C-alpha cells in the first residue's frame, strides 16, 4: 500500500464565491441542499463578491457603554443600509468580555502562530465590519456613516481596503502571485454543513497577509507551481488538467514522485486532513504601496478551530512561507440576521 509523505503545506490564498444569489437584510439565504430554507443570514458571505472591500474594526468607547447602547448602535447600522454596499457585522471576543456577556462557545482569541508578525493596530477589534461594493468611494462613505451612528458607543480601531484584480466574468480571480484563488470553496449546497449554524450565524477569521510579489514571480513558473501545488495557467492541481479537477494527493509521476510536493500549499491545506471540513474563503488583494502588497484573507466557517488546525500546519511546513508573512489577525462571531421587524442588536445576547 502506498504511504503518503508527511503533509506540509498550503498557503493562505483566498478568493471569491460567486455562487449564491444576493440577499437583502431581511431576505432568506439560498435553500439548503435538502430543500429546507436556511435561517436568515447576513449579506456579504455567500453573495457574489463585488470588486471592492472595506474592512473596519471598532472597540467599545472609553465611556464604557452599556449593552443596551451597543445593541442600539448595531440596530442603527442595520436599519439604514447603504445602497449598493453589503454590510456584514461580527462580534469579537473583547465585546463579550467588555459587556460582561457570555461569548459563544467557539469564539476564542486566535493563538499566535509560528512566523506571525502581527501589528496590533491593524488587527483585533470588539466589532468587525465587512463592507463590499463595486465602488471604493461608496464603501468609504458607508464606513463613515457607521462610525457616525455609533459615536460615543464604538470607537474606530482600524480600516483596511482591498480589491479583486480584473478577471473575466465567470472566471476565478487571480491573486497577486498570478494564480487563481478561490477554486476550492464549497458549493452553495454545502454551506449549511460547513458555514452556517442553525440560526444563520457563523464565524469570521481575518488575516492580513503580506506577499513578497517580486520574489515569488521572479521564480521560474514550474517552481511557482511546485510551491502552490497547482498549474498557473489553468489552475488545475498538479497532475490534473482542469481547474476544478479533484486534488489527488496520491498521484505520482512516471518517476514515482508525488505530483503535489509534500510542502505544497494545496497539500497542507487540503480538507482531507481535517475530516473533510471546509471553510468559505472570500479574500481580496490589497496594495498599500511602499512594497506592502498582499492578501486580505477572509474566511467563514462553523468553528474557527478548523482555521487554527490548518494554519498550524501551514505555519510550520508550507513552502509558501518564504513568500508570505501574516501581519494582522482578527476573529468574530457573525450574528444571525434579524427576522422581519427585528433588529440586529437583538441578536447580541
């Protein structure tokens, strides 16, 4: 029987899911695979991915606001959505601590991983906000309105903008390394299993990942492909022909070598190593100038412990580590969307 070499990798590249239909704040999500409608979920998770994102984080104001005040602020955000911009709101571990509330059992601060170089001023936060739209200025105006509506209750902590590189309609976008990013996202019918809890809540993990673009793209393309475990042109796994062909961890070349190296990103991040568990990636590229370019890794899942397991493998064995560095991090509980006539603040319990 063939024995696999010890797995070793898969870098945190991210991308879009353009599968489910867009939903309004009060709209239901797509049907479950068994025909049952899902519970109500927030925008900007399984909806098509627009060209721009603005991420923002807030902390409880120094005036030590009450739980009721925070609930009113979140409800004010939700009650007047910005046109053409989706709003996704997640509560960080610090919000529950600061308000004296019991946090959801799976909401815990992420551990520090090997090779992390985190900037506290660019990560964390008691409340995390994701704003997505086709126009960067519209996202910025929406974030400014949110800040104004929460004045005296939530204080701004950080902001970060991102974009999707240009790509043909219906095609998987490419990241700044030139590779297709987002191929392995679960299909719409799988989201009830891997993303949503029964009430429509989920968890968000954010990582700001600096990419050494010049150094990576200077490598010969075959070397780049060995690092990723995929063909650059087609996006197919090494040893396969098409982008969405399954990753075969056992496939070998005529010389008896595994097609996908032991330290390739695709191998170490493969869901087979986690009992098939999946995450929904919704990443954006960023370019902050002065050699600071990279990936805004945004991933939604039922339990952040899955991300922790994957990242522990990547941090210690991924060939991509020579070209990426994690510089900011955050985690949050994405509240279930309110029912008709309800408010988002009521979901904070």
